[in-house]
C-alpha cells in the first residue's frame, strides 16, 4: 500500500475510534473576556456553563453545578465558533483541473474528511461546502459521518455537485475534446433541466443548490466583464423549485448582469460578488441577500500564479474587487465570511477576516459576518453564531481581543463543538 494511502487509512482509523462525546458532567468555561457578537460588548471576566451539547448560561459569573468541570482558559477571549460559508472540502492545493480528473472519488473523500478536521481545529465549527467539483454527492457521506460522530468536523451544509451550462465556468474546456473529459459540475441548459438536476441533487442528500451563474471573467482595456450563464427566468425557476421543498440556491456570480439576475431571482447568497450594480446592491440590501467576497482565494491565486502575466491578472482582479467591496460596504450590502478554501490549505482560511478588515470593514462587522450572518446563510440562525442560552455549545477561544486585532482569529487555541472539546 503506498505510504500516502496508508497514512490516510491510519489517520482516519484513529479519528473513527477516538471521537469524544458530550460529557454527562456540566462544563464551566472561564476566560478573561467574552465577545458578545451581537452588540460588540466585551464581558470581562467571563464564564459559560455548558450542559450536554447546549449553552445553559453566559455571563461574568455563572452557576457552578455540583460535579461540574471548570476549565480556566486564562487570558483568552471566548467567541462563538466561526462559520465559513464558502469552502471546498474535496479540493487541495495543486492543479485543480487535474486533481478532479486524476484522483478517484474514494481518494478525494478521504482527503475531504481530513480537510474537515483541519477546518474544525482552526475554529470553524460550521461550514457550507460549495460543490464537490466532480465528486458528485460524496459530500453527503462526509456530512453524515460527522453528524454521526464518526469523524471530527464542522456541522455542514452541502450542495453535492454544482450546476453549470455546457461550456460554462466549470466545464472541461481546456482538455482534448476527443477525450471527453467530464465537467466538474452537472449540466443543466434550461429551466426544465435545472428542475430535473435540482430534484436529483436533493434526492442524493444536498442541503442547498449551488449554481454557476457567471464566467469566464476577463479584463479588457481595464474594464471587468463576465458573461451570464442562466437568464433571470431560469434562475427564478431554480429558486422556486428549491423553495418548494424548503431549500435555497446560492450562486457563483462575479459580475453584471448575472449578479442582478441572481438578486432578482431571490438567491440566498451571491458568492465572489466582484461587481454589483447600484440596483443589485439595493435588492440585496432589501432582500437580505448575502455577498460572500472570498478575498483569500483571489490573494492566493495572485501569489501562486503559474506565470508573471497570470499573477498580474489575478492581482488586478483582487484590486478591482477590493475597490468594489468598499462601495458595497457603504451601500449596506449584507456580508458573510466565505474563503473558498480548498485550492489553498484547509485550516488557514481565517485570513478572510483579516482581508475584509483590510479592505474596509470594521472588525466587529467582520466577526458578525463570520458568526451571526454565516448562521443565517446556512439556515441555522437561533442555533449557532452567538454565545446565548439554548444555542449549541460551539465555542472557541483566542488570545487577545479580535476587535483590537482581527488577526487573533488566526490563532485559535480552544475549540468546542456541541459541547465536545476538540482542541485545548
């Protein structure tokens, strides 16, 4: 057995045998500070009483039931677990187009399990997987295994394969056509095909639908442009079909007019959102459609481009996106944190918080984007995203105060999910 595969087998076997369960004894967490993400208020000192998988009490001092375990985290700030609304568990650094062709779905699924663990240990206790990139509904198995306690990982919302048109953004355009290399997404070329594909995705376990609405992006004479893939009516048909069973649609959409079509159709989020017109921003604000900027992937591609020319184009895209982001913040567009992690190493995506602050968002707004707003995008508002009585005990601790230095979120030292301690 090759060494790489043996290491995967050994690690996964160890995880499966050693998964902790919520303790029967209550836990009191104590730290120097706690951030109330709704108000920005710092509670100091701070304690949280955890009973089972839920938060029972929060404050400067809480009840200490008989037999409770008290964990003193010292000079740390307690926060709710982080939420990444745009991830790819089935991707890893390297040639994305080749790994989806050369690596088998079983191999990629094992890699996804390890990626989920890395994200959890970095403080991300909930995530939205935005497409397996050619692994079909394999993310159903990963989500279910985590939910069953077989492996450590964030609570997940999954989409299965994303949906795309023939010759669209994720089609295998640059390969020899005589080899008939498959697309990384599932084809749907009109409203009826969208409905059929959506029904199949839900049958296979998807929690939501991810649609590619724009691409390929380009700059011509300094002007950004990207063709739309589905009409407004086609996207509206997809949103209606998902809504029929209480589900939602998210789109990859970098610019106009695709972003406007998506906003009019009523999607839950517009991911990347490099370019939003005034009308699109107005609709997003009124409908509370979230923009998910994914700055980290743009930065990574710019820093790791294959050629200087490709790097310059990626840097131009990032700079343009940053300027447009300032307009979007000023216009009151709602935001959620989403990193597009996968092409860059899992567990490092808290960089997204740093970039959102660097490009014009306040530290509190960035934290809210990665907690409260992320919970809304995933449909778990009222259950995660804040440290409140009755919420799941998804809790992290960091050194320092992220309102003073947002980079503190890149140094998570304690992770609890549903009352289970995964990092200490």
